[in-house]
C-alpha cells in the first residue's frame, strides 16, 4: 500500500489532524501557562469580545502538523518536497522571530518590515533559481517528430520515453506556465524578453526569478493581512490547499493530465502528500482558532501559509490562477493599498486624510459595519470556495 500515493496522502492527512488536535491542545495550554499572548488592538466596536491574554505563536502547531507527516510519508529527496519544506521552515522562522519580538521584547512592531521583505526575497531567489535551473524540475512533452524545439527548451534524459495510448513523451526543461481561459494554454516566460533580440532567452531566469519573488512576497503578506479574525486565514488557507492539492494530483498523474489536456509534471504527485498535511494542519488548528479563539497563529503561521501557497502555485505552474483562488488574499492586500494611497493623496491635496473603507484590511471594514466576526469569516470562506471551484473549472474552460 505504501507505493500508492493515495494511501500516503490519507495517512498524512490523518496524522496532521491528530498532531494539530491532540498535541495542539498541549501547546495551547503551555502558551497559556507561559502567558505568551499578543496585544490586540481595540477597534472601538460595540460589543467587541476582548481578546487580551489569548496566546499567540500557535503557528507552531501548524508547522509541526505539516512537517512531521511530510517527512514520514513523502519521498523527502524529491526536489519539490525539499523545496516546499524549506519554504515552510524559512518563513515559519521569520514569523517566529517577529512573534518573539512582539511577545518577549514587548515591541508591538515586531520584526522590522524591511527584514521580513528581505527574508521573503531570499526565499523567492532560492525557489525561482531552483525551479529554473534544477534538471529534476521538468515537464513531459509529446515527441516533436523532427519539429524544431521551441526557444529556451531542452530535452532532459532523451533516452527515456513514456508511452500513453501510442503517444511518446520526453522530459523537457522549459520555463512555461499555464494560462487560463485559452485553448493553447501554455506560456513561455522567454517570450516576455524576446523583443530584446536573438539570444535574449538565456536571460529569462532573471525575469522568472523576479516574478517568483513578487508572487511570494505578495501572497505571504496577503495571508498575513487576512489573519485578523478568528478562523479567517486558517479556513481560507485550508480551502486553497484543497484546490492546490487537486492541481498537483492531476498534473502529476499522466492519465489525468492527458485527459484534461494539461501539462504533465513528472514526480509532482509527491507534493499531494505535503498538501494533505497542510489541509489537515489547518483544519485541526481551526478547532482551537475558531471563534472565540483559544490561540492565534501569529506571524509564525500566517507568513508560512502564504509563502507555502505561493510556492505551491508556482511549482504546479498555476501562478496565473492565484488572483482567482487567492481572491480573498488579493482583496485584503488591495484594500490596504487603496486605503493608504487614498489617505496620503487626500491629505496632501486637502490637508486632511480621507478614507475609502471604514478600516482596512477589508474584514475590519465589515466589522465597523456591525457584522459579527464569525459571519465575516464564514462568508469569506464561502467566497474562497466559489473562487476555488472557478479556478478548478478553468482546467476545461478554454
């Protein structure tokens, strides 16, 4: 049974749930005993529940429930597993340092923003360069039968062929991604700099790595901003995880990839085990994080979850679908950007700052309108489910 990915996915899911539910309880009690709580700002809302003293750093529960099942059930030497584990630990550590400064150093600002960004950029460099240059990161193409290979593509292990229904496939190294809604749904990043002239494609790695950095920084910070209500970021991340799990499974299975007419990515199926652990960790943590929260994930969890989601989307070559299935993260980011930009503009023009929203990020705007935070969280989950369903439908909507 160990040879079947479905069995290992199930075991990873169950173990992550067990860790987050059973051991999570002990961690919550320990955090409460040590009074490891974060200062929560008062929004000035009538009937607002006081969250003073609620322990933070609960992201440690999520990290443990992800890493342990992955190491036990996945083939850890797989390049995708190694990369995503690095992402998890890297951003988890940055978030932990931020929470540590807030809690133990009594500094409400936590880790300086520039250091967070530098850490995210560093991870983006590692992820981008690894995916671009590592020869184990390939896609499988049908044999060209004498046709010229597209620019910036090269065959890896040309002697190895995969035959499905009489068709021959070969592993190819290429910087392509998936474009939604079009029949010819592949896009080569080298086309973005082809206008420079012949030979420009050899510099595609610079553009590709820059795009990876932007995506990781944006999604990681989007998850961090979303983590402002009990259960909000946890539930949204769990739903997005299910979406990415489906993408990873069908892209890593040659039969499903052929049926759906999407790119087949060899060895990607192992990533389904990590994603199962991710979903189980989020669902298990939600047991304690649902309103009224017994523990907050803190930046230890939110930065890591955002970075994981961004990296997974890039690895399965669905990064152009991020605005769809990460719609909640996107609007949370935009609400802050719009609020700050408009406030500064009106302050300069009229002498006083004006606001578009009653408060940003967006979930606080709805709190100011009088919505209970549980209603806001659940409705944001529902919106995420709708976005995810739409993103999955794009596999056939071309």
